[in-house]
């Protein structure tokens, strides 16, 4: 057992003793259910020390604290935050333009000058009697009829 481990163990036992005292008073004032719940909380610090989670939680908290301190006082980090904001604005603007049909090469209708390209003659034919709403739907209807599905 190293000195570091002994320090973490002392912290875990101190927390457990403190929680044990609180648990005792809660058990006396609120009953057995509160006492059992408190007992569960009481053994957690020792369990966290034995599994290494206590030191891990401290390391995570220490790292987040250093990151937050660096975030607040570093102009380079603020430049990164500003660039991330610019990126979000650019993605949002591109989504708005795409939703309106703008910003596409050749204009919204597909032609280089904004005029619609003429479809091939085979796709332009319609069946007699039923106007096709969509050429693809007409092909699907033909396949379904071929297999006897109407």
C-alpha cells in the first residue's frame, strides 16, 4: 500500500464516518427506510476507494477545473470558441439556403441559367386515359400490372 493509497483510504473512511453519523440521525428521526438508504450512501466512499473510482473522480474533476480555468483566461481558447460559433452559423445558413432551393449550381430549377432542362422524350410520354402524376410512379404501376397487382 503506497502513501497515496493510504491518503485516499483515509479520505474514504472519513467520508464514510461522516455519512454514518448523518445516517444514524436520519434513521432515528425518519425510520428504517431512511436509515437503510443512508447506510447505502455510507459504504459508497469505501467502495469507490477500493475500486479506484474515488481517485478517478478526483482526476476528472481536476481536469475539468483546469480546462475551465484555461477556457476563461486564454485568448487562444476564446478564438477557438469564436471559430466554432462561426462554423455553426455557416452550417445554419447553408441549411436555410438549401431549404429555399438557393445556393445550388445552375439555379433552383437545374439549368445553368435557371431554366429547367427539358426531359427526354421517352420520359415525357403519357399514357392515354390516365395522366401520370410522376414518371417514376408510371413505371411502378406498369411493373405492378405485369405481376397482376392493380
